[in-house]
C-alpha cells in the first residue's frame, strides 16, 4: 500500500489539548516537520529530551496517532533499566512490534531467535561478535526497506536502551537511502553516562535533531489547572501550583486531582479563596517520578528528605553515597524535574512522601548514618539528636552525651516532649554509671515540669548515685527537692547527710546547691530543719545574694521572709531578682519566691505586674507545674485585693492544671485561697465541703503551707457558725507558729482570727487580749495587718472608743492596695455612728461601701464588728435563747436537746430571728449578738 505523499496533520493545539499536553505546540510541530521530510525519502532521527514527568510519552503517542492516520507503520518499544544489560533487548521489542503490524516476515522470527540465543551467551554489547552484530543490523535494514509506507520507530526511555540496539538504530539511519524512516527517541535527562553513549551513536544533522521539553511556565500551569478546575480557580492557584509542582506536568496533575474535590463542576470554589490541596495524588506522582529515574536520583532525594533543613550538597551526597560529581549531576536532574528548588524539596509533603516510601529498616539506617555525618560535621546537638531518635537501635555510645546536651538545649527552647525523648533514649543507651546518674537527674527535673509525682520515682536511684559520689552541682538538689515537695523531710535529711562528701569534693557548684537544699529543708519543715546537718565552714550569711546561684538565692529569700517577716528591704530584693532573671528551670524557684515576698509585703500591684508575664511564660514553656504554681500565686493576689471571684477562679484553675497527687504538700496553698474566697463570697457550705474532701498529705501540716490551710479552714468554720472549731484551728496555728519561730502577724495573723472566734463565743475579754497582743507584735510598716487588728480591737472596746480605732484602721488601709479590707472598717464606722445616733456625715470617711468585687453589703456586714446597740432586743425570749446557742456554733439538734424542744421548734425560732435581725447565716448572727456583750451565761 502506497502511503499518502501529502502530510496534513491535525492542528497541534487541538491534538495536544485532547491528550492533556500544554505548552508542547512547538515540539509537536517539529516532529510533524521531520515526518514531512521523511515522506520525501529523507531518513531522520529525533531525540526528545525532557525531565521525568514532562510528557514525553504522551507527546510520542499523540504524534504516533497522527502518523498512523497518514498510513505510517508504527514500531514501538520502551527501554527498561532492568533490561539494559541484555544485548538487543529493545531491538527485540521492535521486531515483535513489526510482526504485530504485518511488516514482519519469516526472517523476522529468525532474527528474534538469534537475539534470544545471543542474550543467553553474551553478557554485554561489547561481547557481541561483529558477525552477529552485522547480521542483525542487515536484517533490520531489510525490514525497513520492505515497508511500502513510511516507518515510525518510537523508543521511550531510550536512556535505558542497551548499547547494541542504539548502534543498530544509528547504523540504520546512516545506511538506508530513500526509505522514509523516522526514529523518535524519548530521553529523560538524568543519566549522564548513558546519555553520552546515546549521543555518541547518533548521526549529525540534518539526519539528527534534538527537541527539548522544558517544564511548564506559570501560564502553562494555569492552562493545565483550568482544564480540571476552571479558569477562575486556575488564575487564583497558578502561582502556588507552579511553586509546589515546579511546572512538572505529572506532579501538577496530582495537585489538580487532589484539589478537584474542593471545586464543584461549575469551576467556582466552595470558598471565597481557592485552596490548593497537596495530598495523595501529589505524593504518588512525585514518588512515580523518582522511582522511574535512576537509583542515584532516588537515593539523593531520600537523603535530602532525611536531612531536611540541615541538608547541604556535601552531606546529602555523602548520605546517598555519591561522589561530588555524581551529586552535582543528580541534583541538577532533580532540579530539572521540578522536584528540587535551590537544593531543597519543594514541599513538606514531598519530604513526607519520600520518607513514607522507605521501609522502616531503611529509613532508620539512613537516620543513623545522617546523625553520624552531622555529628562529624559539627551540627547542632538537637539536629543530631532528632536523627538519633529516628535511627536504629541501639545507638552509638557517642550519642549519650549528644542526647543530654540536646535535651538541655530543648528545655531552653521549651521543647519538653523532645527533651524527654532524648533523655529516655540516653537512659536506654548509656552504660557508664556517671552518665546514667546525670541522665536520671535530668529526667527527674524534666518530668517535674508536668508530673512531679512521676519524677519522684528517680529518687532512689539518685540517692544511690549520691552515695557513690556520682552526683554533683545542681543534680545533688534534685532528689532533695522531690522529697521535700512530697513530705519526705526525714528522707531529704538523710540525702543531705550523704551530700556532705559531695559538697567538699564537688567544688563550689556542689557546695552551693547542698547549702541551698539545707535552707529549703529548714524553711519548708521547721521542725525537721532543726536536725539538719551542720554546714561546712563559710556561713551563708556572709554571702551576697548576687554571688550565688538562683537556687540558693531563693532559699535565702524565703528563709529571711519566714524568720524576719516581710518588709521593704525584702520587697526591694525580690523586685531586683525579678528584674535579673528570666523564667527557666534554674530560676523558677527564685522567681516564685520573689512574687510571694512581694505579695506578703503588701506590694500587691507590683506582685500582680510580675506574675502576669511569668504565668504567660510558664504556659509557653510547656510546664504545667510552673503554670499551676504561678496561677496559685495570682489567686492569692486577687484574694488580698478583695477580688474574690477572680481569686476563686484562679485557685480552682490551679487545682485543675495539676492533680492533687502532683501538688504534694503544697496543695494547701491554692486550697486555702479557694476556701477563703468562697467563704467570703457566701458560697453554700456543701460547695466548701467538696474542696475539703480533697485528700491532703499529713506532712502538709508540718509546713507553713499547713498553717495557711488551717487558718483558711478556721475562717470557714467561723463563717458557718462553728465558732468552737474555728477557735481550735486558730489556736493550733498559733502554737505551731510559736514553736517554729514564725509568730509574725504579717505572716500568720492567728491572734485576730482567734479573737474573732472568741467574740463569736462571747469571750470579749480574751478577744481583746489576743488583739492587743497582736498589735504589739505588728511592725509599723505592716499597715494592712495593723488595720485588721485595730478593727478587731474596736469590736472589743467600749462604744465611745470604737470610732477612733476604726478611723486609724481606715487611715492605715488607705495606704495599702487592699480595697476589700478597707471596706470593712468603713462599714463598721458607719454602723457605729448610726447606732449611736450621730449623723453619718459627722464621721470621717465615706458612706459604707459595697465590697470591691461587687458582692452584697451582707458580705461586709458578716465580717464587720457592729456598734453597741442590743440587737437581741427585737427577739422574744425563746428566739433569743435559740439564737444565742446557734451563734456559739451549736447544731439544731444540740439546741433542741439542751432546751428540751423539738428540732422543728428550733428551726422556726431561728427563721424568725434571722428575719427580725436581717441576717442569712449563723456567722452574721454571731457577729450581731456579740456586739450586745452576750456571753455564755446569758445563753444559759
């Protein structure tokens, strides 16, 4: 059959778009021109070069389809890397294709048998005898000459073609004359050695022409995306799609497929701003490109994925086991493919795809080798550690020191989870006893940030390490701190005795931390601290706080606070320390001690100003323990400022951030704040009882925190009308404060609390004695506690003496940042003048205010000391008897038994008494009746 001599191909644009090809018009036109020359008897060879995924195969298929329509005979083959070593392997595919097209003959089968026999005997093209090579070339030439139509031979992935076939094709184009033969070879630009061989076998122009397929431009990307997602979406996504795909059509097709689910058929996205999805199809396309390339291409991509941001050409080449020249060529091929941009994978999903395609064992081996290379290159320890964590087990022994250093760096960067991973791996790896001890200490301190109770498990190991002299510096304090937190004072004392040797041999750092731990023990457990081991020569008192560690500075500050009480000097020191340090593992203790010192020194505004950023930093540090501690401090600040709702909320938050088990003996701090706030707010007693059911460690009562809790519980008893129980709690606080030499009103104002309980019990004389005793112990600078004491003294005094005492209390509180406490004497002063018949305008001050947190006036009234009026005058005799007993803390059943009436009768009398006296609780009833001077005899 004669082929048509007129070549009228389909319009390139139409053919390419139907095949999904964009920006390939010039390349298809060039092939059409070569085919037109072929029709006039000119043999031609075209080498179509382009990166993997650039559409070479699709272009060849499109062109072959057009040529077939003109009557051309199409012979096709695809080279394979695995068959590259087989002589004439591609030629065999072409001969099979000839048989299928009807071009073959009896000689074709003979040629195929010869090729099969040659492959079994000869291992490479160089081993093929010249006679056999000539025989096959002549047979192929005879096949082409036999054709009555133009012949198009297309070979895909020719870079993997065997050398024998390449020589045959070159021989064919040189020897045939007027045969109308066009050979189109598709080549992926990546394998330089094979490409050099290919070019060596190709004839010169005009027989040979090179056609390049570049990556798509942004406009080409837009056109391709528009075909699937619509023009509007394509315009919006063009730049990002080009950046992620690099203009590679295969990868871009994956992106379009992933994004297709976000765009309806109308091409209008479901959101105002179209989103480029980078998902499964993208990953598959990328991996397809890599696995179709050479092993070096895949190996380098894997190395880059493993090294990630720490990759350099040199390190990536070493990890891929490529020399410098091979690394340069392979990186160039990956860049030409659109997978790399400036030596990096273009997208995080590209890295994930490459890593996921690796087997677990292979990936771990690469990470281990990467860690070793990076360590040798002096990379940051955290970078090396990340590869060690992802690498093989067991890790190399050099890794322990790297992991410890990486953990320390990670903690500075608030990467707590990563630090724990490093330390746990170091613990699994290390065999050296000294290294293991250091690792255990670091683990304990790191786990303390989120779970103090979990950190306690390292104490036995650390104690043993201390006994054998393997702990030094801050590691010595680690077991002591845990034991003190959880009430193991005697155990901490034993550890400190062991630490004496380390203090003498471990240098200044060890000595400082041992001395600091002694001070923490004596401050936290005053009774146990008396038996502490004597410090070596060199008293701490002579040291300047600026010359010692933050740990010791915190201990000195708290010891001074508990021994001398708060004051201007300590407040100034605390603020200086807050200016000096930022929050970290080493400074958290001194920062908390400084805020507490400001708080107890009545510098509430300053304490709040510092606690707010510290709390924020604690959250950013991923340290729930620190966060809970600073939240508890904020709660106490709000309580002292009278912001009761905020105090209760912060205290409740502190108890939620950290479980009661993790709070150890310090749980009494937020719990005491919560009890006082909710008591002042008048919350139902059932709500308060719920907080009291929280399990409390017995050791808490051996600490100053226990005193704070007993004081708060006593105030709650007093508010509930259980005056006797309140009095017992306050007396217990006083006895402990005296024994521990902490009987400082600014720290433990137990006498005013006991005085109020005595007033509630009708013991006015004892109340006055307690209040005057406290006033005598108050330092002039402790204005807040002096004012509270004066107010209680006023309640114990004769009516004519009360206004002057209350005015002094008001004047003192006006100099403090405590509007809540100021409201109390102001109200008392107004009440005093009201009941004495003097007009309110005749007294100093202002009308009785509401409490600062907006609670009703009854809250202030419940804690105020009313004037000399006899409130009981409004009550009947029966109501008076019942009310008096109730005010003393007796239950309804106890009153009924004592008065020989029913419980219902008691309840009715109390209801009428509450209504007549305008009160709602027994605490208010007690405060009203005590103003009338009623004692236990009246009740009887």
